[in-house]
C-alpha cells in the first residue's frame, strides 16, 4: 500500500513510526512531516500544509495513494475527509460534519444532553452579561471553554467567580482566542480523576484502544497553566475491563448513535477526555475527533500488532474482528518543552544527546527542524516526546527519565512527576 499521513507533530511521528513498520506499507508520504519522521524507512516528507486541502487531494490522486490518515483536527475541520472521499481516496478520519464533535464544544454538549450522555451541566453564551449572570448563579467553581478549536489551550479551570468572569471576558472580546472564543461554554467543574479513552470507529463498530492519562498542567503537581499536554501514561491504573465496557456503553456508543441519527456518521478515532467522578461514575469532559497528542505516543508503544489493517478497516467501514493485541506492562511519554512554553515558546535552540531508538524507547519529534547545516533545532513549544515501555510503570519511568538526562537544549523543561499520581480517584 501507498499511504499519505497528514500532520507534523509528535502524534504524527508516532503514527508514521507504526505505519512505516508495517509489512503492508510500500511507501509513506507525510505532509508536511518533521525531521524525526523524515528519518523513518520508506518515508518521504512533502512540504504541503495540513490544511491545504486541494493540494493534499491532488498529491493523493497523483501518487495513487491507497489510504490517507489525518492527524490534526484543523485539517478535519477544514473538510479534508470530505474532499478525499469525493475524489474516491480512502480516508481515515471523520467528515467535517462529524468532526464538529470537537470543532464546537457547544454542539458536543447539546448532542450529549439530548442523547442522555453523562456530562457536566452547562450554558452556552455569546454575550458577557448573560455569561456573568450564569457564573454568579452557580453553586460551585466553573470551567470556561472557547467553543472553537484552540489546540488544547482554550480552557480555563477557574478557582473563583472573578477568575471565571475574567476568562469569559477575554474570550468573548476576541483577545484570548480570536474567533474560536466568540462563543463560549461555561460548565460545572467536575471532581475526580481525569483519563483518556480512544476508540476506533468504522461507522458501526467501536474498538477501544488502551486507556491513558494526560498531564496537562505545565508544572509538577499539576501546577501552572494548561498546555497541550506535558506527558502521558498508558494504561490508567484506574481502568479495568469492566470500566472500559461501562465507558463504551454509557458514553461512546450513545454519542456515536446520536451522531448517526443527526446525519453525521462517525468514521475515524473518537477520543474521550473523561472524568471518573466518585459519585456519578464516568462522565465526558470533552470529545475529540482524532488521535490524542501526546496520548498516542504512549498508547502506540503498547499497540502490539500491525496498525495499518485497523486504519484501512476504519476507512472502508470494515475493521478487523476482535480487539487489537496490546503489549503487557506500561508505557510513558514525557514531553520536553522549549523555554517560555506555553505562553511564549522560544525557538531555534540546538538539540543534542538524542538516544538511538530501541524496542522499549523512542523519542518522537513534536516541534523540531533542521537548519542549513543539518543541526536539529527547536521549532515549537512541545519539542520532543521521550516515550518508553516497561514491565510496569516504574520500569517505563526509569527508562524514559534515564534517556532524558542525556538530552539537552537551552531552556528545556519538563515535568518530573509524570505517572506519579495516586492510584485512587479523589
């Protein structure tokens, strides 16, 4: 098969790593890719942006691509799936209409409310006075979210009403997130332990991938502003087979059915950011319509078979039977971030000390580039994802953090407590 992967981050490097290792893969094109992806066998990076829909369709047709796999949500929201299917190119990822489950938090909340899917109580606002009145009427803390896509940063978990009102003011004024914040969702703040579940969906069937836990705050102990994700572990120590089945039956399946009934059938990867509440069970914080980043890095380290048949099966509406084989033990991804991230990341610092890839260790590139002399430089806020597996989480942590000791770039910072949360929801 010839495949085209769209995207340039750590998630795409992890997907490319699995796809290029498939015996079914004859050639892999990645648009635009990154230096880590460019070093994979059978792989060629091409300088086409992820949102350049017409150019991507043209290259897929010209190169006789058998399957297109989309990484970033921005390309899905731009209608890449619709355009590829119109050109009769098999595509992994939802239509623009189905991708609204991530592209509009207001749409997702209303869909869940009408389908009876457990989620936080909420209100949707476009005017500040009504938003402030709603905040004042709430009995406890709230979360303020920009309605549109903000690359994982459009959420403020407010400690006080004043903080919530300031967040609402910043979003609705356009200062915080531009057009993405012109409409906001304000919802009750759920308590418990946050986990991620991702499931492949071919339009009729759902197959769960291993659970994971993201660490969004920039600092140890979950302190500081939220980021796109500073690290993940897989599996979550709180998720067993029984809870996985409950999550599928009460959260995923009703949502997929509701999308189909709304004329928006879902084919692709449905990602649930979930809260395990102590009194109300698992509840949806948000839905995403694509592989998570950096969850994918740790989850795919444990995906113990060829990924390509599953991607192709989703695209054609016929996933393989059963569930994917999963490597026992645990995996961890620790993100190395650039100076100033997340507020104002500094770019252009030289990177040294990257270890060679091994069966239990891979460093996925997220924000890197090479200069004219071939030096590897920082080119984004999240720079690298040091990803390791082990017989248990302690072994995986030791492997990842041991490798990090050898990596250097000026201003490099990372969380030292990935995977050290308590074992119980609180």
